[in-house]
C-alpha cells in the first residue's frame, strides 16, 4: 500500500480546517508488517487506529520453514515499520530483516524487549530457544517496544498507544497468573506436556509443567526412530494419559508414540491440538494471543486431569466478548 500524499502548505491547513482533522491524522494509518501472528496481535492492540498491521505468516504456517514470496518483498517495501521475533525463529528471513533495519524501523522484538537472563539456551544451531511467547509474563514486554517504535512514526499517537500497551499488559499479566493456577490442578505424576517439537520450554518453566518434544527446537530436522522410542519410554514410565499434536506440525510422530505405547500395554490418547508456532484462524478465540494461550491451557489441563481455574477480573471483559463464562473456562 502506498503512503497517502499530504497536501502541502496552506492547502493542507485549509483541508484540515474543513474536515476537522489535523494534517497528521488526515493521512491513512501507517503500515506495520510482522512475521508471526503472535506479534501482529499485540501490535494491533497497541496501535489501535494509528497503524494497519499485516502478518506474513497466518494460521498453520511454520516460521522455521517459511520462504518469503514476491508479495512479501513488496509488503516489506511498503511497510513503515517491521516487527519480527528474532533468535533465528524466522530462519534465513531473519538475515534479510536485519539488513532492512538500515532502511526503515525493523525491530527484532524478543532481543530488544526481553532480558537475556530470562532466555532458555539449547544445544543446537539455534543457541537460544525462540518460542518466548509461550511465557505470557515475558511476551507482554514486547507491547511497550512496539508502542515506542510506532510512536516515532506517528508521534501524535504516542500517549494513546502507551495507554493501550499498559492496559494490554495488565490483561497478559492476569493471563499469566491464571495459567499458573490452572496447571497446578493437574496431578503431579501426570503434569508432563508431550508434543511433536520443543516449542513449550518457556511454558513449562513459567507454569511448572514438565515438557518433552519428540523433535528439537526447529522443525527443519526430522525426528528419528530413537527419538520416538525415547518418548515412548517417558510416556509409559510416567503413565501419561494424553499427548498433543500441534497446529503447524504433521501429527505422524505423535501417532507413532501412541501406537508404540499401546504395544507396551499403555493406552495414551491425543489430548487435543495446540497452537505452537502460529495462532488460530482470524475471528476465533485462538486467533488472538490471549486466546491462543487460553485455549492451549484449557486443552492441556483438561486432558491431563486438572480443572481450569476461574478467569481473573482483568480478563472478564475479554472472556465475555468471546462468549466465555469467566467462572467456568473451558465449558463453552
């Protein structure tokens, strides 16, 4: 989208007077482009009417394997600001975005917003686990970074965006506490989250649940027979009642674990599908960042024998807007 043209000089003042707007607000909103939906949802909430936000990667898209298209190149060219996660989540695309930073505001939100002391290091080519959005307490810290970046482009919106960022952080902090309280209801022996790949380490650390992924941090390498055998050992030894598929990952390896566990006399079911590297469809609960973690937590807790806690007051408005009873999450 091309930027709107601003009428120069006295004509601009006359136009602004005629319609009751300032020249700054008469132009179309700036365009902010994000890589993943978990950034886009925060940016949309913070920006309000001050920016139009577009995400490159929609529901079901694996950022580890994403290949930029010609349309993406045009979107980058037209963007007034670009936000991406960083820590190699976007693969080779991250290198392109690093170069774009010399041309326009291009921010890797995870390295900028989150204290390195809170990162999880991994023994693979990544070095750092990039799935920080799984810890709501950490991810809420990107809101003021996005607000500050956009305020440099639309300074008239600075105060409003700061206020929205602060209000959103209150909601996310409430979500963080609710997840912790809900996970605590799972019986200790069954409090283990088995998934296709290691996207839930931050979730496990933040909310006191063991996590085990068949694949590593990235989905670029295939899980082998030994990986599946090791996971079956864990599932059988812990008496795990349910394992989980992911919206961006082929369920083949999870089904192999279920079949192998059955051969050893242990029945384990698919507890449900989790959002890991992408949110759900637009217009659904899971198509929002809060909703993504809400639905994941309800699915995990109920499948592993716990009960979701009532939602806190700070999330009551959000819940009611989606037809969720705050007193009985998961009942809808």
